[in-house]
């Protein structure tokens, strides 16, 4: 009797079980299978990766990429296009005439890193790690060959400089007072460009021109430079007038649409919101460096150029 009653209670319990009680059990069942399948997939992926890591790389994967094809014969059209590409991509660092600046002097007959056209191609394409020379993934192979063809036309032998390095160093410090604005190996002023490796970056002819006619080395505008060169690298003299009447002239260190930072000729740094200024003049093509034409005798100029040309950053 008791067994019958017990069975009757169970059957009545099962018969009156609501559908809502059955749903969690189904979800639990499916979630267990999903978890099992997920673990199986992850385990299989780990095994596959372990097999890939343990498998030796084929010999072809360890070889350097094949060298680029031979340089095409440069036509007049190639040289003209190469010049255009050079001015818009290379001139901001190597100078509009290729005789150096932030980048190295490309007018030398023998370039230490680009002994042949294939090495030159690889440097332009991949850049030089650890230096400011970037890669040029945006250029096509034909573009690079056109640039190389144009740069090769710039090669010329620099006239020998007959000067005394010791006397040149003394003229740099005393008569020229160059250290007031320029720095060499951490010593000197900060208004002008650093000269620690100027001999590696500039040709003797460029140095002579920069000393006797400084503004000739500064472009009239930076239209071709702006898209590939940061604003602080564009040397620019500026003059500002604040709302309270202060007038400051100096070198632009940085600029954005809302502010500008300036170093004046006393080595003081200012930062202004442009809303604080009533005037902002940009003296394109101007330089605070005076001309030394007539200051040095021809022999002294040779000594100074010889000294500057010897500065190669410890090389």
C-alpha cells in the first residue's frame, strides 16, 4: 500500500511538472556540450601550434629577400620624375641639392652605405634601423629607381680643403663665437643647429655658403616639406606680439593649430596660446645667423671649413 502510494505521488509529481522547470535542465545539458567542444578545439589549436614551433623552418625562409632587379636605363622623363620625388620625399633631410642636412651628403662619389644601386634600393625601401632614415613603403619600385637615377646625377667631387684643423677650432671658439649658438658634443648654445656631425652631413661647399650667406640655405617656404617633416624640423624665424604688447622674436620650436613655442635669441623658451597673440609673423627664408663674409680672411675660412668638415660625430 505504501509502495503504491509512493509511486502514485511520483507519477503525479512528474505529470504536474511545469515546462518552466524543464528548461534549465536542457540549458545545463547544452552548456556542458558547448564547454566540452570549446576545450577540445583549444587543445587541438595548442597542439597544432606546438607542432609548428617544433618543425624546422625551410632553408628558403632563412635566406634574405632576393635583390631588386637591375636599375633601368634612366630616360629624361625618369630623371625629371626622380627629381620631383626626391624634392618631396628626400630633400627635407638631404637638402634640395642633395648636399646634406639632417641626412647625409648624397653628392659624394662614394656613399658608404650604398656602394651600388641594389644596396641603394634596399636602403630607400627598408630604411636604416636605429637611424632617422625611414622606410618608403609608399613608393613603387619604379619610383625608387627613378630617385636613384636622379641622385646619381648629383654626384660630384668636393674640392679639397687646405686648412689647419687646430686653427679652425680656435677660430670657431674665439673670432667666430660660433659656440654661442651652436652645440658640439653637448657643449655650446641651442639656438642654431647642432654641429657634432656636420662634416658627415654637409659638403665643404655647402658649409662655405652657409657661413658667408646663411639665408641661402633656408627655403623660402616648406610647401614640399610639410607632409614628410615634423614642424620642429622646419627651421623658421618668427615674431609675435601679445595682447599686452610684448614683442618676441625667436626660432619656432613647435606649433599646432592652437599654440606655438619659441626660443628667443637669449635662449629663453616661451609658449603661447595663439588666442593670446595679436600678431604672428613667420619670416620664411630668414635666418638669425649673421653673414661672416669679410669677417674671416680666405686662409681663416679654409681653416674653419677644415675643422667643421672634420666633425663626424665620433666616427
